[in-house]
C-alpha cells in the first residue's frame, strides 16, 4: 500500500481529520527550535538518526536522544499533542514501559521537583533510557523489569525500532529476537512508592498488550493514593473507579481525580 512517510495512505487520511493533531501542530511552534522542519519531518518521517533533539520546556531548553522516526513521532505525541494528562501539582510518577525515556523526560521537564520511577525490560532501550535521563541526577530511578499483573519470568519479544517490544505477540508484529526478562507485579511497584512518598500522582502504563491485565490487577486499596492514570492501548475504563474523570487523546486513556 502507498505510504506517506512511515504511515500507510489510509492512516494518513484519518490523521488529517483528527482535531487533536491540529492542536499538536500549533504546539510545534512552542516546543521545537525549528518548527517547520519538525512538521516536515513528522509528516514524511524524514531526518537522520540517531540525533540529539534540543527543545523548549517549562524548565528551559532541554535535550533528548532520538534513534528513529518512530521515536520522533512518540516525542511529538507526548510533548506536542499532549497525550498524557498532567497537572502542575503532580510530582511523583510511576512510568511503566519507559522505552528510551521520552515520557520520563516529559514529566521531568515540567518542573524541577518531579521524581520518576521507570521500568523498562529491554537491554537496548534501558541503555538509551539511562543516557536520556542522566542530566536529571537524583530525580529518577530506573529498573530493568517488565511490569504486568504478577511476578514471573518471561521472554521479551524485540522488534527493530524498540518501540513495540512486547511480552506477547497479539498484534502480529515481526520480532527479530527474544530477551529473557523478569516481570514484576504492578502492586509491588505501587506499594514501594507509596511506602516512600505516601502518594503516586501519576501512573503511566504502556506495556504493549499487558495494559488491561495490569490495570485490572491493581489492588483496590491503592486507588486512594493515586491521582492520575495514563494508559495506552485497549480500554481499561471498567477497572478504574468511577470517581476518576475520563478523557482520551489518540490511543491514550486519561483518568484523573477531580480537583
């Protein structure tokens, strides 16, 4: 099928009619140093990789390493389309499926008080994650684990860009290799943070096919300590308490406690 950049023609046409993408384009002029070049690169998946991207943030000029056109698109979804719900009062973040650290860098550049706990099982992504977060010094903790509904050992299926690595192959992707990994239960991750901070302001879950079972397994007692849940993938709304407000941007489901 004919493609425009990395997207097939049908997907490209659908994106044209999504209002949130026009909001994202307007944000390019606030975020990117060269917004017109960035828009062109996003549409046509152009540019040389790896590369260091300098961008504007609430804490000043920041930078992040990108390794593919997929990484650049992910950056724009997070920073420009603002897929993940955020409030200035949020400071403690649990980031499940951190990949190379784009979402973590987003949280860390909102203010200079945020602390992020990152979980990423891929060895290659973990190295890139560590590199992207190094300038934030004592404000992040990274763990080389996958996270799901329970503790177990498994194999991570790896694909070329590293964006869609998964414990399962429900999407029928072409994986080139497997990597052994330890999987932790979501409740063990939540419990550790609550014991230290008494609160989790944001939980972000993007663990490629494990989202539903992960959210469904969250112990009911923990919901009183959670302010916001951002989840990519299939609907998890039935497993989130009704006291949380709900919105959706792209594939990101956003649940947040009312002010």
